[in-house]
């Protein structure tokens, strides 16, 4: 195995670095200040995207820094997961950058689903405008009334009635729901079938957010921040009727599609975590060397140098593990890399959380304010330890695979 980036990967990474340095960093603080000024207490109906975002997106697209995540040379950059990983790391240094390059969640995962599993009609209607950055999308999976760490607990239903499907259920933490350009949701739910096993009783359906019966209940704050202009919302579906052709891949394909969707997406999340951790470490060192207390730079007090060293070790370990997972995903697919994907999903957010926590401590009161990106990075890290499966679920997967390697079958588990 060889983790050395290809020439194309290096070229894209250097161009992304320059773009972030020259065009995003000078305006990012103002962008988020403008967003917070128009938060309106979580009233997503009044949210607006500052015009600088569209200006930056147009510039990025003109420079060919667009849809870099998609392994399709005609629709995206055509990079492998391993090639894209260092680029995702660079975008993770900024809370704004992923959207500028049309590489932001949940749109990337939704676009990959449509690219890989969607019908030609579904691609024409929804994938094309998503790839163009004209609309945004939502992924509706987690439910408020059940333990969603076990996806088989889902209570929401998709019932086939002739040429239509009827959708009912409650979803929450549906990211991107508050965005003014959010137009379509991928809704995952049970498709009752007594003859199918429990992993073939779920489907994914495309549901326009303006369909009758779709009711956005509220936006959910994360540590008091509504994450405008994207937001994470609770949305209810009451007898929503859409054409049967809106089912992605066919009834019962939900779990298979979810595995295909979440594999690359977790690599992207983890590499962005590593980029955020690098940025937090840079901020920590700069602050620690420029501020003094008791006659010394802060980094020379209280074991802070050791914390810098520990951060460097942890970040590099997390990066290597994530690159290995990316390589294995490219070689063997999501199922073949399940152990490694689960491992990085535990490691990367925890590393980010620890590095950011140390950086916050060095910054003092400024660290918990919105004067730096640290509070946003911390919320990102803590949330990702729940999103796409909590730490405990991923550790359970790793343990099961390890036990099976030693010849202990699942039937012998207690």
C-alpha cells in the first residue's frame, strides 16, 4: 500500500490551499458574523445566505475546484477516496470551505447515492441541480421516539400503493433542513415485508420538501447554536404521497444503499476532523506563544508543551489510520473496509475533541466565544461522536469482527 498522494491529488490540494488562504480566510469571520446577525432565534423561514458565499462558489467552480469528492471525471474531479482524503483535510480547516467547493454534507452523501443508485429520471431531476449547487438536500434517518443507534428500530414507514408510495413518520437532526435552497430529502424508513429479513425491510425515497404533508417542526440548536443557514431540524411526514419512481434502487434496498453512502462519507468527515484538529493546534501554539503569564509564554506553563506533543502524535496517528481506511475502501469496498471505517469514526472525532479542548484552555474565555473557530470545531467533534452511529456502535462492530477473526461466531455472543 502507498499513501503518497498522486500528482492530481497534490495539485488539487495545493489549489484548494491557495483558494482558502486567498479568498476564504479573509472573509470567513465576517461571513459568520453576518449569519449570526440574521439567525432570528431559530426561525429558519427568515434565514438568508450572505451573498459572499455564492460569489465564492462561483469563483471556485470557475477555477475547477468543484465537486471534488465525486469519483466521476465527467461530473466531478474523478479522484479516488484516497486521493480526495488530503483535500478533505484542507477544507476541514474552515467551517465555511466545504460548501464553497460543493463538498459539504449531507449533499455529498446524497449526491453519491443518486450517482450510484439513482434512476436516470432521478438523476436528471435532482442530481444535476445538486451538482450545480443550485439546490440543497437533506438526509432524514434519525427519529426522535426510538434509539436510532439501531436503525432497525425505525418507526417511519414507506407503504407502496399502486404507482405511489405513502410516507409517514417523524425525523430529527435532519441536517441542512433550514437552508433556503433545501428542496429535496432522502427519507429512509421501513417498507413492511413479512418475507424479507430485517436488513431488507427498509427503503430510501426522494421526498420534495414542498410536498403536501411535509411539516418542518423546528430547528434544533447544538450547544445553543442553530447552525444557520443550514440547521438541523425536526420534520414530520403525514401521509405524504410521492410516485413509486421516487424509491431509490427499489423497495428493501435501504440498508445496502446506506452502507454505500456512509463509507466514503465517513472518510470525508474524518479527514475534515483532522484538518480542524490541525487548525486548532495552530491556534493553540500561536496563542500560547504570544500570551504570557507569570513571566512566561503560556505554552511554557502547566504541561502545555506536552499537550502540543500529544496533539501532534494523535493527529498523525488518526491521519494514517484514516488514509489506510480510504485505501482499503478503494480496494475492497465499504464492506471490506468496515473494521477500519468504524475505527476512524471513533478515533478522528475524539482526537479533534481533545485537541480543541486543549486549544480552548489555552485561549481562556476567548476559546468558548465565537471569536475563533474553536467553539464550532468542538460542537462538530462532539456531534460527530453521535452522527452516523455513536462510538459504542462502532466499537461493537470492531469487536464483532475481531471475535469472528478468532473463530467466535455471532451466535455465541451474549
